[in-house]
C-alpha cells in the first residue's frame, strides 16, 4: 500500500477566531437588561350571560410588571392547555372548583396553622397502653322475628324500628372477655368494618346499633389507663358514621344532576332530604343512655345544616349542657374534647360554645380529687400522677381549639381561672401548650410564680418548666427578665435526681441559654449536664437528647474559635460512647463548620479539635461501610482541609498535610484532595490509590501543575508515569457499583493528554517528540476490543495534535515555558519527523478501514471514513494532490453502501462550498465538484 504523506495546512488562529465569533448586535441597555422584569400585556376575555340578553364578550388588557415564571405559569402552562383542549367541560369545572375552594376558605376559620386531631392520634395510641385484660360487647344481630305489616301504617313502622333499637339493650349482643390490647383493637376494627358493610347493604338501623354499642364503651373505665386510646378508636367509628349519614343526605339533595354547593342554605334542601335528616335525629333522641345519645348526636352535628341556619349554634350549647350529667370526670372531659373536635370542623366560628364547654369543665374539676375517683384509683391500683396524665390529651385539645387565633386577653382570663383553682399543674401545663408562644413568653415571670405555687404531688414541676422552655425557644421574653427566668428554671432542673427527667428539661433550656446568653452561661449549663449524665453511664439512655443539645449549641454558636473556647463543649462529646451516634454528632459539627466558616483558618485550637473530630469519622469506616457514607465523610473532611491555610508559612502547611495524610489514609477522595493540595505527595500517594483512572488523571494534573510552575523535569516524570500506566487499564471498570467498559474513559483521558502534550517541550537528551512516540507505542500494543473503533478515533486525535505541532505559533502556551514551536523554530528536520509519524498513523487508520469491509461492519466503516474525512478537511492541506484524492476516496467510501446520513453529508458539502469563498480556500471549489451526493437507493 502506498504511503500517504501528510501535509498540514497553515493556520492563523487569531484570524480564524475572529471569523468564528458571533456577530455582535448593538443593544440599547436603557431599554433592555437581562435581569430587568418583563412587562407583560395580559388580555382577558369574559363571557357574561344575563337573563333576557344574548351572551356578550368583553375583553380588557392590562399592562403590569410580572416576573417571567409567573407569566408563563399563570393558567397557561402546556398541561393546562392540553387538558382544556381534551375536555371542553374543564374550564367550567375548574371555575366551579375554584369558586368552591374560595367559598370554603372564606367560611372556614381554621387554617393550615391549626394542628389537626389526626396528627395526635398515633401519639395517644402509642403512649396510653395496658397489659391488663379488656372486655367488649359485640353486636350479634336481632334474633326476634320481625312482625309483618299490612297496609301503610306509619305508626307500626316507627314502632318496629324502635323495637329493633331496643333489641340491642335487651341482650342481642355478646360479651368478649380477657382480650389483650391488640385483640381489643382488632375487634374495634371489625366493628368499624361491620358498620361500613351494614351501611353499604342498606341496613341503616344495624349501622346505628353498632355505633350505639361502640359509644357505650366510652362509659366504661374499668381499665382506666387505656381510656385515652379507647377514645381514639371509638371516635374513629363515630367519625365514619357521621360522614356516612351526611353524605347520604347530601346525595338526596341532587337535583337534575347538580349537587348542592359547599355553602348551601337550608332553603335549597328538598323536603325528602330534610325528612330523612329529621328521622335520624329522632332515632338518636330515642336512645335511652346519655353517653351513646350524646356521642351519636355529636357525630352527625354537621347534618343540622340541612334543617336550619342556626341548627348547629343551637345544638352546641345543648350538647355542652348534656355533658354535665356525666358523673365520671375523665369520661366527661373526653366527651367535651369530642364536642370541641366536631365543633371546630363544622362551626369553628362559634368559639363562645367552645369556651363555655371548657369553663364547665373547670367548674367540675374538683371532682378529680373527690372520694369516688380516689376509691376507683385504689381499686385499679393507679397513682394520682399517672391518673392526671390521662387528662392531658383531652385538655390539651380543648385548649388548642379555644386558643386558636384567640386574643391575648383570653390567656389572662385563663391564668386567673387557674389561680382560682390553686394553680393546678395539669391545667397550667395545658394552657402553656395551647396558647401562642409570644403570649406565654411575655408573661414568663407570671407563669414562673404560678409554677412555684403549684402542688407538685400530682404533676411534677419540672414538666411545667419544660413546657415553659418550649415556648421560650419560639419567642423571646422581656430582656430584663431573661437571666432571672434562667436562674429560676435551672434551680428546679439541677435538683432533679432522675437522669431522664433531668435531660428532658435540660435539652429544652439549653436552647434558651444559647439564644440569650454568652459562652460563660452556656459552659455552666454544659458542665451541669455532664455532672448529671456521667454517673452510672446515664448518658447511654439519653443519646437523642444529648445530640439535640449539641445541635442547638452549634446552631447558635457557629464561630468555631468561640465554640471551642467553651471549655465543656469537647468533654460533652466524650459522652457519645456509641460509635454510630458519635459519628453522627461529628458530621453535624463538620457540616456547621463548612457552612459557616467563611475564611480560611490556622487557629491551632480549631485545627486540633476538628482534626480529632475528622479522625473519629474516618476511623468509623470499615468493610461494611456503604459507598455513599464514605463519600459523605470524605466530602466533610475535604471541606475542612480546604479551609486550612497558613499563608506563606509553607513548613506549617506541609506539616498539616503530612498529618492529614497519615490520619485519613482509608478514604481515597481525601488522599486525592491532599495530592491536589501538595505536589510532594504525588509520587508517593498516587500509586497507592485503587482507581486506575483516578491515578491517570492525577498524574496528568500533577504534570500540568509542574509545567505551570516551570518544573519541567518533574512534569516529564509525571507524564512518563501516565504513559507507563495506560497498558494496565482493564477492559472493565466499576462505575457506581456496576461494571462498565473502560474504552470511553480511556479515550477521554488520552484526548486530554494529547492537548497537554502540545505545549510540553522536548527533553534535550530524549529525542524528538519522545513522549508522543512513547504514547503511540502504548496505544499500538494495547489490546482493544474486537468490535471497537476507539483505537482509530484516538489516531485521528493524534493527527489533530501533530497538525497543531507543525504550526509556526501554537494555539496556546504555558506562561514562561518555551514549547517546541519556539525551541525548533519550524526546523525542517522537526517537521519531517512529524510527517513520518503522520504517515504511520494514516496507514494504521486505512488498514483498520479495510478490515471493516465485511457486511456486518459496513456501517462502522462509513462512520469512520466520514470522521477521517473531516479530520483531513479541518487539518490537512488539500492543495496536495494525494491528500486531496484521499479525501475524495473517503467521501465515496462513506456513501458507498448507503449507511451515510444524508443530512450530515449535505451539511458537510455546504460547509465546503462556504469555505471555498475565502481567498485562501479557493481550492475547495474544485474539491466540492469532486464530491458527489449519492442517494441511498
């Protein structure tokens, strides 16, 4: 095969750069700026249909300043338009939906800032449990034969229904005894499902009987510590029943397939629906026992909307008064809680009724300490402190409903009532939990006075101080009172003997201390924490609270020179003996440092402390550590290393890097960071890394850094090391835990390497282009995949490099480094060596193209031929006849078997024709005539 001599075309990079620049368009920046808000003219079309008139269309346009995103997404996003086009009813439906939502928002006084009952449900079920056996009555259905009625005697029908209701109270039920808590909960769920099944099968009376039976369970306090959880389970069934009844009556109001709006009036309800609604209330009124009658009527309270505008407002006071007939104060308070729950859902604006409900409870509060209750507690073996905690969910909920968006004067009234009741701790705690933190914080000293006067036998004072501290974490008390508040609270907290009680309170008050005081007070508090939690290793049971304390300290003290001057901060970390917890705490500290440290540091206190913390994280790495965890730890340690700077004191900087390298040897990303930071580590540390491409890139990067610092011999050594490492690249490598072919990664690396070799000057003792020749030999000997063309793609890139090397002035240089264009000055022998290399490379490319002549590889042949053609077009001097003919042959080969992309070929030919119009490219005109476009047919 005849050799093809390479003739690179001469390049004027400056003029080419000017030609390739985008055309500049003058802009009047007085009228336009890319960050200036866009003025959008919005056109609105309104259709108005009026009785007795034809529909008219009016349009209005308004010019307003809007941001681009708002204007794009203001109801005209693509999905909305698509939906509108797909369904012509959608616009009307969307308007109705919007109107309903607006009406609902306007009529409801409850917003998203009101914590719903559903969020409290799980906590109550988890907290109030029992190991004692429970009992339950299951409805078994009526065993009586139903009397047949002739005619349509309404009185007979009513009498029959009342008899059915009486069946439940006459023994049509089965009592299950000795149930575990889980069995009990399963039975309740069965009753809930039975209710739904009875309703869906149109057995409405049976459904009512199930609800009555469940409601009766709320009068049973035989296992008193389980009562709050029982209340949650039973009221779930009541809520289901209330929803079913309401939706049933609402469905009866549909007229001509149009349902009632959310804010309907009783006048729009038809007579059939009203009669059905009244029938339900009459059925419930016939229930004999107070508790089930109250709960079932409260469950369907919302149905009063169908009968009268004032129905709900009239029923709430009556239901509130009904609760007065309940003798057991625990049963009564939960009944009041349920009434508040329903009331907030259906009529949140009727706060007076809710307030009356709570004040009724206060009047009967002394019952808790009466003989009846005390005797019951003795029988069940329940202590008064435990008994009082049973009231908390109910009282907290009632007060939450009352305090929601209430004026500050209501808190004053509540405090006065608490004082009249002897500053009962249970009530005081609920008041502090319910009202806005700003209101509580403003009266902190008043609350402290009330707490001090509380009787501690029933409800511990430290819980009251904890509740006060939670409020002070959200709102600031008067400045003059802050120190006194801390002193009063800590007097109580520090006397606590139980470590769990102590840490639960201390955790809250640490935040208050950090918010308002100096490191002196913070140090005192931390010292007290260590003192209480160290004996008997009490800290082992309090890791969550201790973690919270550390997090709060670093949240408020993020100046690390100040933080580490807090004497007891680091000893606090020593309490985290469990490795997983200790590492999490260290991660939090490092995240805070990276987030808040704005300037580099050389403070020895900070460096020693953070090196210790980073060492703790590093030493937690083992064979079982996940890759994601390793990456996170390495990122945190690297963030620290980057922030350390000793300025011009290179000895200190080197000493720090040496210490860091010895400490963090198990995390490769940290070693990589240290290699980037310190060239002295390159030769020693790079070979120890496991990832071969990390090593290759680091050798290349180190060589570039050495070159930029005029360290030519060191640069040569790095580049030689990279060349010698290429043969070790395996065929498959692990990428994100999956095995991938390495060809693409090797191709990318070699292209970067070639770009660097352009400016590397030849060594005076090594011969011309010794690094390029060495790399070509390695590429030639490397075992490539049989179906891979990467070797040829690399060779085309080598041609780019060699063509750039023949230019009088290279396209780029390294400052203060003379490249070969300066060293050789266009010497003919140097250019001849380059041309010999080019001939060898071209021969290799053409040989490979011949091997692709088989039918199954013709498409690859076409692609490579066009790629080689483009290389010649960009870098070759096509005034040379042999090179010109070679380009024509490659053009024809690319199209020969119909695999060439027609659009690409057309665009390439158009480019050649455009280039031919330039004076120095006139020979492209003849070339364009010799390049035919062949159709695939």
